[in-house]
C-alpha cells in the first residue's frame, strides 16, 4: 500500500522504517488524513507477517509540531454545529472526536509488534504522545531536538494519553511540573525523566532504534505488564501524601485558578494513577472533552495558536505586492532601541548599516550586539562562527551614504519631532527611490511625521517593544498616506526577523500603549481612592496579568508617563489628563525623584541584589488608606481588565484596529493581557457583549465615566453580536472560528 504522507521500507531483518514526510508542508502535523493513514499503517504492519517491528521517524528536520490548525478548528466547528442540532448528543460526539488520537495511540501500543520512535527534531504535543505510546524511544542529541507537551499554553492539556503515560514513566512531581507549565525538555532531560530510553548521535538514530528491536524489545508497555508499579509508588504513599495536598495550592499560586487545562492535568494524574491504564485514558478523555468546551480553551486556541500563526504568515499582507526578502537595511539611531533592532535584524541574516551621530555612538550601538553574542556563545546557545557571522553583518557608521543600497530604513533616534525631521531629510537624500522609511516612534503620529517626507506613500511606522530581543510583537503603523508597498515590505521584514506583526492605523499611542496607559491609570485611580498598593498589584496578578500596573509603570519609567501626560495636555488640552493623576506623577518625579526602576526608586524600592524589590512604604502616606476589608478584590480585578478591554473596543470603533485577531494577539504579546481570556476582545466576546456592557455600566456608576460602554458596544449588545462575528476576519463567506 502507498500513503500520501508516509513511506514504509522494510529491511532484511523485517524492521519496517516508517518515515513521516508530508509533501505539502514544511512541518509534519496531525490532520484527519494523517490519522487515517497511521490507522491503516498499524493494520498493515500487524497483518504483514514479514514485519517484526516498526521504527517510526520523520523525513523532515523536525519530528512534528503536533496537531494541525484545521483539525483543532474543525473540533470547535463540530461542537458549535452539533450543539445547534442536538445539545444532548453534541457532548458525546465531541467526546468521540477528542478521543480519536488517544485510542489510535493505544492501538499502536497494543498491536503486538514493537514500535520505536526515532526522534530527530522538535517533537511536540500529539507527536510526543505518539512517541510515548511506542515501546521504545530514541532521541538524537542534536541541539535542535526539543520535546514538550505544551498544550497547557493554549488552554488545553495533553489529551492523547500524555497525562497517563508521563505519570507512569516519570516521578509524579516532575510529571506535573512538566505538563502544567508546558516546559520544553532537552533529550538529556527527557532521558533523566525516563521519557526516552536512549540519546544518540544524529547519524546513529535509526540504527539505534532498529537495534532496540533486534535486541528483543517487548511489544508491551510497562503498565500492561503484570505487577506494574507507578514510579514512587503511586498515590497512597508517604511521599504522595506530601506532594498531593500541596500540588493544587502551588498551581493556584502560579495560575490563580484561571487555567482549567492546568487543573485538569492534576485531576487526570491523581485519578488516573489509581485505576487501570485504560480507565485512566477514559478519565483523561472526559476531562479533555470538558476543557475543550471551556471559553478559555476556545479563546486561547483561537488567539495563541490559530490567529498568531495566521498573522505571522502575513494574514494582513496586501495581496498583489511581490514578497520581498530583505538583504540589507539601515537603522538610524544606535541607542537603546536601534542597537537591539540591528541585532535582531542581523540575527535573521540581514546586513545592517547602523548609523548614529558619530562613529563612536554607532560603535557603542554595535557593542550591544557584541555583548549579546558573547553571552550566547558562552552559554552554548550560539556557535562562535554563527556569532562572528552575525556581527560581521552590522556596520556601525556615521555615514549616511551607506544607505544608498538598502531596501528599508528603521529610524530610532530621539523622540523629538525636529530631530526626526532632520533625519528623515538626510536619509531620503541618499535612499533608493523604491526603499521604505519606517519610524520606531512610540508616541508621534506617523501621518504627522510623514509630512516631512518626500514620499509619504513609502513612509510607515514599525513599532518595536523593549527588550527587542525578547518581545515577539511589532506594531506596524499605517499613516494616512502609507501605501500597500510600504505595508507589504514592513510585514515581510517583521516576518523575516520572526516577530508577529499587528497592523494598526495611526493614532496617539497606537494600540498597545493606549491599552497599557488605561491599565496604569486605573491603578492611579485605585491608589488615589486609598486602595493599598499591595492589593492593586496582587489583584492584577489574580486577574491573570503577568506584571502589576505599578511595577509596569516603574519598568517603562514614571518620568516617561509624566512626559506623555504633559504632551497630551499640550496637544489635546487640560481635560485629556485627570488632574489627580498629573499631581501623583509630578509628586513622584519632581518632588521625590522616584522615576522607576531606572533610578532605583519608583512605586517600588530596589535594594541591592539578591534582595527583591518591594513596594515603597511611603505610598501609604500619600493617600489615606482603606482597610483591606473595605476593598473587594474581585472588583479590582474587573476594573483592571475591563478598562483595558474597553480601550481595545474603542480602537476598533475608531477604525484603528480593524481585525479582532490583532487586538487579541497584540494584547497578549504586547503586555501579557490575561492570556486565558484569549486577549482583549475575546475577553468581551467570551462573557458576551451584553454581560460586558452591564458590567461596564455598573463600574461606571461607581468609578467614573471612563467605564461607560461605547455606542459600538451598545449596538452590538442590542444585536447579539460578537467582535468575531461583526468584524469577521475570515470574510462573510466563512464563519469565525
Ligand atoms: P535612545 O536615546 O536610547 O537612542 C536614540 C539614539 O539616537 C542615540 O544613540 C542618539 O545618539 C541617536 N541620535 C539622536 N539624534 C540623531 C541624529 N540626528 N542622527 C543619528 N542618530 C541620532 O532612545 P531609544 O529609547 O532607543 O528610543 C529611540 C526611538 O524609539 C524613540 O522614537 C522612542 O520613542 C522609540 N521607542 C522607544 C522604546 C523604549 O522602550 N525605549 C520603545 C519603543 C519605541
């Protein structure tokens, strides 16, 4: 038999080498078709008496990334359709579909012939679970080999036997830690955890896998043998009595109870280890079906898996403009941002002319890359040669004529209109006619800056976030006159440096900073009301934010907030900033010199390491303090999330953000908006616009007009719409996921 995605070669020893190599994909993923083929292959090798055993591997440089988007999306569509038809049978149907992979892997495990998984590269999710169902696992020791069950990061959990097999191979604490965090394992760590049997040189992978079979590998999983014992002895041991009471508490500390997928892992392991293996699988399948139906899973998969990949692949790229591979760019301004932009560009193989006011300043910018490379080489994350190659791509200079052959310039000079105007003129004097000019400004509207350009169609904003090496998001800002060519090139560049872009129309603060300032402003309001600062910061964490608003303000610098607020007043008038907020920030910056982390004092105190930062006790003296019992933490959580989500809704209403996927992905990647919600707009859609509007009205009555629902929201609530139906990113012909 021949297969579309697999080849089978049986050698003289009767070992069938199954190579998974999907013809139309760069990475192997599970699709309906792949599953059907694996099912047929199991039947074939069992029926073929000449086959003594199977080695399963990948023909690509990676092993497999796990499930395919379309398969996951089809599960949600199925649920929606079935629920509309017959809610009683919908659950059963979802249960059956959700369990398909689980029972197929079990079929491999119990087929009677030995299977060995030969893991040659990244092996994630369902692919790792398939490997765990094989009787032997050999991994190559190449640096690129990484193993993980990362499902929890998109709101679900390993539902194809992962919770049962990992917990029967590794010790329980390691198993829980690995699955509830979605941690990535090196082959060595996987071996130490007893999850792979051998780690070998890449060229020994297939021979070693075959040898396991030749050495008489038993086609029986340990848990199918009589007398099998769970590592550590299972649930009813003194060690487990130490572990289990603490486990839910630790999980709660880490996740604030916001992630049903993470909690389900605990339940699957705790319950599954007390019953026979097949019953354990059924328990897992039940919880998996339950979690799959949760709003959190639906929203997280949509934003963090589907939308993120779609945006990364250029969902918003204008059609009809040829894709460009950038060879050389210019970065003007080799300061804090420019230096790092040069680094990420060179890391993607792009030559960079790094310009500053003089050679010395430019060289200082390149020194940032030199340090990053030295650190990576020292930690073994980069080879010396790769490091040298990266650095050779960055040319520091003060000479603008080096820009005569670039296709893009990223400007990152001082945030000053006049300085930027001078630089635009100097750059355009030498820039090729076709090249694009991108400003990294964070506060100056692009349309205004483009007025200094001779070719505003080729002028755009590419707004990076700091630290540039770590932050995955880039906002691409379209000015009034920006053309499609500029947008396409900007998106090609962002994709080349492996960041996720969101396309945002021009506005003060763009999308991310508008939302972030709402978050910080709400914390100012709370402080002024006398809410203890600790409660504000803790409520934010309990709401799912990675960083409290006061801590975040310290990171971006309190004097930067002051500067931005003053600029708003100058441009938009006194009413644009609450006087109480201005007074608070002026007090901190002007009277107390508390500017944030950068000068070692802000809302927090920053003692010398290893001591940890702590909230500045003097905050208590600024406003008369409420007692903790007078403050409702749930309301604090709601205020922090609602004020951000409302601002996101405003940006949609104003036509700044036009695609709900971008609002959602941008909010999670840009400032970590409570990921379990799926992002700002999914947070609203998830509870229902009607419920959100009612919540806004309640908060507005008590905490101010900034919570009033907008006309768009009122209209959507009246019509029963969601953001993903009203602004359907897939067009009218397709249903929103
Ligand atoms: P910075 O002060 O660290 O760097 C600015 C650099 O520009 C300096 O090296 C300076 O010497 C150089 N420069 C000034 N005038 C110049 C000229 N005429 N020609 C060539 N070089 C010149 O500032 P930064 O924090 O890197 O910010 C740069 C830009 O990036 C600003 O527009 C800022 O708003 C934006 N931005 C900053 C952040 C952030 O977190 N700092 C985040 C996003 C965007």
